[in-house]
């Protein structure tokens, strides 16, 4: 294994435990642009081989979580949390704390509940800030959360583990905690005074210290490695920082308890409010009205804003306070742009017109939970059904009903490519609704309204996804272009590139293919293209009329290569199947051993045959310079999009001024493929 930095300098280590420990330590500081690479050769790790900055960080005490370097004994994140919270859970169960229970058991129960609520607050703030359709006008930093940042912050909730056990230790160290009442109003005022008098200045000065010299490079740089703050960034830091944060948070609580005014509710309210304000400050969404601080100017020094703290993340040399800018004012570290920028962003005018829109739709209830604003760790990986996700199915079903009744097309996500803003818009309809006869007009109205809105905004290209371009629904987009001939936005179904991807997957030496869905839009284009290459195409269709219509489109000397077949048995000796229509296990059994199934059927077929291979849906990998992409497109890998999406991207990058709707122009297949490769899109 080796580390490689941005200058392509490589430091090689041998295999083994030492290598794993060094590699994991390097990943802790991934923002320094060191990459861990597999390597078979090398020597034992030698600290002298590494640059001094990385060497210093990797040797800094209390800079990494102890369970990060468990090597081959390390379980998944969920299992680690279960093991570490295990003693608290065992104490609760053993003492039956939910009934009468011992004081220790009841305390452990409160700790578990409190830390569950803390995680929920971070998640809810993440969900809110990621609902771009609600927050787009008030976003502070306009970049998106990319996969790099998501991976870096994957274990953002590490800090909850030690703080839970600090809470458990406090129970045994301070006997006064054993007899806390449920409620004591006096304790809230004491905690508030102690927070302002002790916690705020303690955090301010320690935060300033963490921004100096080695304290920053050893510790606080991890927190600042995230280019776009989020509520989950609030929890991303080193153990030393969170130990300090535990002290900042704990002093007002312990002070109130020592003065005889502590209570159970004080712990819940103070801790959850503390987390709420930290998440708010890191949310990257301005939540205060534009005129609030003009009406109440004193509050400028009593409560910070998301804009205020975002300036700290972008410029790093100002706005150090915890929640009260008063201490920045006293310390002379207030950023002069804090209030003018807050007013500008909260006015709701912070809008940028997208250059490209991919108009998608929901597949089904379970996949709707794959949204970025549900669980980031889930949406940033290819979709698959996980057991815990099924628990949220009832909620997804209720949302589906609400969307059906009231929702309009909405902004879902975005990314940037070469200075252009690309957005996902979603038609609020699930896949099954496209096959309901009475829903057809409503869906077309949703698509049409989205097109007209995009046209009014100045969008250059709008690409139709999957069922939004269904031939039976709107003729592959022809309906809208015919109805609105003066559209400035270009409507693209993207099927030309889809056909190109499928065709370029077929080996050059193939002489015969079997094609199902042969008379569909894609099937027709594939058949006509292949027959021009002198490839024999067995077209499965019962309609002689439709077959002959396609055959007549082929050059006269190529028509002989198009052969109509009506049964799957005709392909028993053909090892290249192109599947455009769902095929069952029994039908797959008719393929000979070693067959490869290419496919453009939605949803994709299930691979029953172990002696055959199965291709995925046509897709392409976006160029390497894509920015702010942090979600996976359905079941596709990171950075990979469906070919119809990629087709729209190419249309936009090329600046083509024609609509791509209706039948596929076979003559343009090679041209579109070459354009995609020219712009850095790669086969997936």
C-alpha cells in the first residue's frame, strides 16, 4: 500500500497491520490530498519518508478516534455503535429502567434517549437544508455536497459515543445527580447565565487557539476540510475538540446541579438546544428574516446566524464565537460582511438559473427513500433495499399520496459541470401511475408545465427521463414540441446516446444478435444501425406490419440482415441478446450457455442464469471535473448517470439548437457518441 499526494509523490508501505494503521491515519486527513493506493512492494513505514505536515498530524495525540484503527477486527459502523453502547443498553434492560428500575438504570435510559434525540436533531437539520425546493433561495454557499465530503464526514456522530460515557461517569462522580427532580425552572436561568459567562468565552478563546499553528494543522483542519458546511459537519472533528466541547456543554449543567437547581428536563432542553443551534449555524441555509436584526439590533450580538458562521468556514480568520457574536465584538474578530451578507441572502434573491435540467420521476415508494434529504449515507450509495429502510415505507406511501394530490414538479438536487448548473427536477408521480389510463393527462400537464417554466427561466436544455418520454404518453416529447413550436429550451429524450451506449457494448466481431422490444424506439434504432454493419438481427415481434415498416427504412442491400422471429426458441444458438422487454426465467433458459444479456428494459431483468452474464442499463460516467455531486442515480454507481441523462448533458455542452424528440435519427448515433467521449463522458 502507498500514499500518493497531489504532486504524485508516492510513499510505499509493506502489507500488514502497520500499513493499515498508517493508511487509516492518512485518510483522517484526506483534505491534504493524500490518496491510499494498493501496492505489493515496499518497506515498513518510515515516518521520515513522509512530509512533515502529514507526519505531525499522524503523530498528534487525541487526533483520531480509537475505534478507527481496529484493523481486521473492525466491524461495520452500526455494529461498533452497538458494541460501544452495549453497557448502557445492558444496564437499562437489567434494571428494567422503564418501570421502577435503579437510579443507575434510569440515568442510562435518559442518556440513551437524549443521544437518540441528538442524532435526530442533526438528521432533521440535514433533511431541511437538503430540501433544495424549499431552501434554494436562502442557500449561502452555492456548491453541493460531493462524495468526497460525504465520505470524510461518514462517521460524523463519533462524538456522541464518548459524550454518552462522560454522562455515565458523571453520575458516579457527582452524587447530586442521583436525586434530580424532573423540573426546576430556576436551573434554566442559572444554566443560561453560566453559558453566557463561562461557556461562551471558554469556547471563543479555545476556538481562536485552534486556528493557530499546529493546533489547526493537527486538529481543527479536519473540521474545516468540508467545503460546504452542513448539520453533519457540526459533529465532524477530532476527539480533542469534542472533549473540549463536552466541557463547554457540561459546565452550565453541572453548575446548576451544584447550586441545587438541576433537573432531568434541564439536561434535555439545554443539550438539545445546544445541538440545535450548532446544527443551525452549520446548515448553510439562512433562516433569519432579512429585517429581523434591523428591527432588533441588539440580537446581532446575542445569536449568530448560518451566514455568520459560514463566513468563518470560508475565510477562517473571523467569527469564532459559539452562539453569541458579542464575544467576537469584544475580541475584534467580527467579519465586516456578516450582516450585509445575511441581509442579502435572507432576501431570497440568491437564485441562479440552471443551464440544464434532467426531468426525472419517482420509481416506487421504497426508492423514493433514496432521496438526498432522507438519509445521506443511503442516497450517496447505489440504491438497494436495506431492512431498516423498509421501516419507513408507510411514511413514503403517505408522501406518495400527498404528492399525487397536491404536489407540482419540484427541484430535487443539482451539480455543476464546467461552470454550468445542472439540476434534477422531479415529476411528483411514481412509476405505476404512468400505466393508469386516467393519469395520462395529469402527468403530461406536469411535464408540460415544467417545460414552460424552464423555458421562462432561460434553461437551455431539458432532458426527459425514463417514463416521462414514454411513446404512448407523449410520443417521446413530440407532443410538447408540436404544441409549443417557439420553445427556446431544447427538449431532449437522450435515446440517441442510449442507443450508442448499447451498440458500443456489443463486441465488434458479433455477427448475430437477438433483439426483444424490437419495434420500440430504441429497438428500431439498434436494428437499423446493426444491419448497416452487416450484423444479422433476429427481431422478436408478432407484428409483421411494424417489422416491415422498420425493414423498409434500412438500405436495400442491408434489409436481408433484419429477420422477423416470433418465438424465443429462434435464438437458441445466439449468444448476444439485447433485451428491450421483460423476459422471464423460462425465457432466459432458452439462451445458450455463455450468453450476454444487454438490456434497455425498465426495470432491468433479474439475472437468473449463472452461466450467462448480464449488462446493466445503459449509462455513462460523468466527466471527472463534475462538482457538487453527492447522490447516486438509482442503482448506478457514484458519478454514473443514465444514458438519457448523459445525452442531455452532451446536448448542452455541444450547444446544439435542435430538439431531440420522437424517432431516433440513426445517422446521429456515432456523432453523439463521439461528442460524449470528446467531453470526457466515459462508458460505465
